[in-house]
């Protein structure tokens, strides 16, 4: 309990994007191709054949905005969609149409714009506890296939434009406390920290309740207790009453 309280005090106002040691994904430059293309190729691989229990990222299309012009009979909608897959994988056009001050305007954007992976919840949990040099012993969000598919969303449209992916850019705008509390409210996530071993165990409340004792204590039983009834005793209760023992 004390170890949990220490962590809670540290995380109460700390943003997820401010966690120490957040990694940066960089492509293998020994491969042929431009760095930005290598990043897009890796994300397209994840899109086509995801491995939710091993891949830090998930990739799928996500609409983040739309604006429209014209009347109801002739309305034109301009969508902004992350990770839109086309004939060339995740490669995006260098020019997009946007509504600026009510006018349709063609805007030049850098290569890789409107592509962004999403961090999986189990990976975010690993990064949270790594911030305190703790190793996770059990993590249901990586061990359970369905839970491993959960991600945190973002609308960082330029997260791969530098030909690298900073994990800090993919973090939601919330504190560690808010994130863990959301997992508690939605899934009943409980964490127990042991600073002596620098480990933490993550469990879901429903699994804790369903667990059975794994140690038989029958041999320690002393037998059926014998209850002895003595004379009734009366104690007058008042604000000054003190009962010893």
C-alpha cells in the first residue's frame, strides 16, 4: 500500500507525454529506400498483418474531422482521415483540400502527413511503470488477446513526417493518474507495487475475485472452537466510558 501511495503521489500531476525514457522509433537505415518510406512500409506491414501482443503500434483509418460547403442539395464534404490506405499503401498525397475561411483551398503538406500509429494500452502501461524503474510481472492487457487490441487514440497528423515516431507524440493529453483511473473504472485494473523487488503486478478486479486460494490450511486448524457462556455483564456507555482490552 505504501509503495502504491508513493507512485500515486508522483503520478498525480504528471502528463503521459512527460514520462521519462519515452522511446523513438527509427527505421533500419541499412535497408534500401528513403527513411520516411521505410517508416510508412513498417506501418503498412502492421496494418496488413497486426500482431497485437507484440507490436507497440496499431494502424487503422480514423476520421478526425470533416467540413462541408454548399446547400443540402449540393453539399460537398471534405474529410480528414488518418491512415487512409490507397494504391501505394500508406503513402499520402502531398496536396490536400481544406476549407479555409469558407473557401476550398489546396494545401501542400509534407510527406507522411495524415499518417499516425496508435499506441497499445499494454505498451503505455509498460512505459508508465518503467518511469519508476519497475518491471511488470503480470499484465492482462498484453496477456489477453482481446485486451491487447486496445489502443489510445491520437490526432497527431504529422507524427511520422520526421521519418521517425516519437512515442511522446502519440500519448493522450492526460495525466498518469487519469489514465490509470480510467482503466480502473472501465476494467477494474488494480496494480500492486513491490519496491523491494522493483516489480509490479497488474490484475483485473474480476480475476482477483474469481481466484481460489492455492494453499491448504486444514492442518493448521485446532478444531471446532468451544464457546463458554458466562454471567451476563452490563456496561453503561457514556462519552467517558473506557473499555480495556
